[in-house]
C-alpha cells in the first residue's frame, strides 16, 4: 500500500499500539491520539486520508469527533466500538462514520476495510451532474436532491444512493451492494440493511410505505427513481 496518512483515535493503549504498529508495518503514515480533543485539533490542521476512531473516548466522544470532522471534510472514517447492536451502528453512521468494526476485531480485517475505503476515495472523478426520475445527482459536490430538495447524506449514503439510481428498476443483492459500494468481497449484510434503513428515512415521505426503495424479500432491493403509486 502507498504512504497514505491514517489517524487513529483510541484511548486503549494496547489497541492503539497494535493498530498503529500493524498499519505502519504495511506502509501507512500513522498518527495516533488517545483522546478526541487532540485528534480534532490535528485533523483540523491537516486532514488525513482516513480516520479510525473509537466510539468511547475521553474529552469528546467518537460520535462528536465524527460530526466535527464532517463539518469540513468527507475523509473516510472507520468507527471502532465494543457496541455491536444495530441501533449503535445507526448512531455511528448518523454521526458520519463510513464503516463500523466491532471489538474484538482482526487486524487483517481492519486493514482490508482501510484499503477498500482508500481505493474508493482515490478513484477517478465521477461523471457530472445527472437527473433520473425524481433524483438529481451533483457528482462534483457529492450532493443529491429528491423532488428538488437537497438531502443531508453521509459519504456512504451518497455512494449507496448513486449506485441505486444508476441501477434503477433492477433488483440488487446485498452482496452486490457490499462489493460495489463498500468495495468488500466479504462483509456483514446487516451493514447494508442499516444504511438502506437510514437512506429510506431521508428520501421517503413515509419510510414504512416506501415509494422509491423497495425490499425484494430473499433477493435484495429494487430502487425506482420515479415514485411508484401506493
């Protein structure tokens, strides 16, 4: 891997040291912090290529740090946490995390997720703005509108929506979404479920009766860029 700069924010010295040593040995430039306040100041001064942040931190929480980073940057963020329940994942994604890894985790899995996020952030620029049905995608600004209203999306939600819009009216499996949106050849399907749920809450008038993003039981999801009749 190239010398991408990674910031690790973890108050547990054992975890912080293990992650730091592992990633440095694989060619990453790495800065490690034990608290969110120091990390926020460092990231504000020089935005890294990727951030790994523990959710439970002294000073300010990992969620607060994510929100502060998102105010000025789309840098990829991986959140580490001992809390693995779906609701905790949702809160992390709402704060702006792109990926989520529950403790204990394998360092090799962390490395693969870091690699995948960096590949996606460094890929060729997306095509210019385009419209499909009720949706407008502004690739230059990484913004999206539905029925003329801009949607507040995290980086991952934006990428998921773009993939759905480009594959409108086709059933897409969770495995395909993990591969094409996350860049994973393997992963936890519930990650997709959580993101679809969050996206529905932002694009649907009534998420319980979706008109755009439909579940195809046993197969995945089908997205219609034009609202279907209830």
